[in-house]
C-alpha cells in the first residue's frame, strides 16, 4: 500500500516543485481542477496591474500603437511554440466556440460539394454543437464516430468513416473525459487521403501535452488558454491554420481588425494577409496579458518537464485508485502513459455524490456524467501529496 510519505518524497525530488509557490493557492484546499480553470499566477497579477496603471492609465489610446494591436499575433506565436507551430500560423482572440465556428465554416468553404463532417459522439459539447449548427445551416450531414469510451476513436474508425463526401474531420487531441491522446499524425494521413481537412481541439493539450501540428500535417486547430496556461476565467482561445491554407482560407465573421487596412475605414471587406485574417474584433488586451504570462511560465518550466510530471502524477493516481478497487473505483483513462494526458478519469457508480462530499472536505475535483470523477492534475501546481490526499478522501467518502 502506498503511504503519504512516498508521495512526499516525490514532491521533495520534483524539479518543478518551486512553481507552486508562484501561484495564489490556499494550502487548505486540494485543487484538482486545474484542467478546467488554472489558478492565478502571482506574476500575472503584477503584470495586469502594470498594464492597467501604466499602459491603459498612462498611455491611454496611444498604447494601441505601442504594442496592443500586435498582441493577438505575438502571443499567438508564443502559444504556437507549445504546440509545434512555426510563427505566423496562430492567433489568439475570441472564445473557443467562436474560434471553432470560424474554422469549421472556413474549412467547409475549401471543400465545396462535399456533404459530410466527421466527429466523435464523445467530443466536447461545444465542438459537437458548433458542428451540428453549421451543418444544419449549410444542409450538411454529421457522421458520428463511436469509439471506445476510454481510448476514443482511433485511426481505424476514422478510416472507415471518411470518404469522397467528407469535407472535414473534427476531433479532440486529448479527450476532455478520459484524457486519451489521439494519433494526430495517422488520423491526418487517412483523412487527407480521402481529400478531407482536419480540425483539432487542443483545449486539454496545450500547456500539458506536446503536440506537433506542423510536423504531423494538421490543417486547423483551436484551443483555450484558461486551463493549463492559467490565462484566467473566460480567457481567449487561439486558432491555428496551416501556412499553405492561409491564402485561400476565408472565415465568416468579417470584422474591421481582420481587414487588410482597417484604419482606412474603406467600404467592402478585403481580408488581411496571413493569420491576421482570422481576427474579427478588438483584441481583449487585459485577457491577452494574462495569457502571455501563463504561456511564459510554461515555457520557462519547459514542456518536457511539464509533461514528465503530468505522467508521474497520473501514474501515482492510477496506483492509488487501483488500491480502491474493492470499493468500486476503476480507472477510466488509458493506462499507457504515452496515450494519456494530464488528467485522470475515475469511474464509480456513486461518482456524483462522492464529488459533492469531496467538495465539502476541501477537495475540488470534476464530475462528468454518468459516473466519472475527473482529477485534473496541473503539473506546475499539483503536488504528489495532493493526489494522495484526494484519493484518501475518496476512500473515506465511499466507505
């Protein structure tokens, strides 16, 4: 049986242990929901104060010409470095839902005459709803993949589903429920062989799991910044478009900052060159400032070290949950660490009630229908003793 001292010894040798002290956290709370909302970095608070007082307060409208206008692309390049995208292909702005809508619509316009969009029945709700909405508006068919509930849809399922009518395949790289990692390179390959484009959701990837968008031949991607990037509640999402697609890619929300020369205020819409054409409205400067600081911290820690700790945390969690099998707990995430993200799904028939009891005890986790307790293990802030304490409380609440 694994004791708490073992978890404490893992913390003592953790190369990222000092990062926890750089976040505002209540040590009386076990916070295992960092994959839904990352905590506040102390440096983010300081940086926002500087932007509010010195830039907004002191420079006023002049600050737009002193760097604000370029923030969506500048920070986009910084995010791109975490997901394997060369500069000039990522831009930050709008919510995840709006970003998905823009790219789904734009992708379909590049495949005229094709009538189908392929996605997963277990994809995140926003992805499914956006796809269903666009399909309904354009008279298209959604082809639903039914993959394994733990491992998700694989290359075989995608290969069977795509064909000459497939315009777009839209999937999550890391499953929001089980943390299963999809085979991006092979799914891109079989989709491209059918003539389809591929759109990836990186919300549970960026800042925790490496991705190689350029190398693996991705066409399009979206991702949020309020999870492992700690950008704050409602932080803007990002969009990626492969460089070769950009000249022909036309997103549907035509706003003045996506125009070639916005300050001419000219009639008619002419898209800007490159990834800037994906923009629509005014950049949320304060939100982008918070995102930039979160990205900086992940980059400073190093994605390889972050990924290694994410694996170590989930491995400990799996070992501890296995000790609770007699109480009805089972691991509902892939056991192969190479195929698992930085969170863990734990199934139990009484999951909803257990999550409520955990919250009463100061252990914050997620519940996912119908029977999953989701442990979000954010490598920059989660301690190994947090994992031990949470599973110990699960034992007590279920006993």
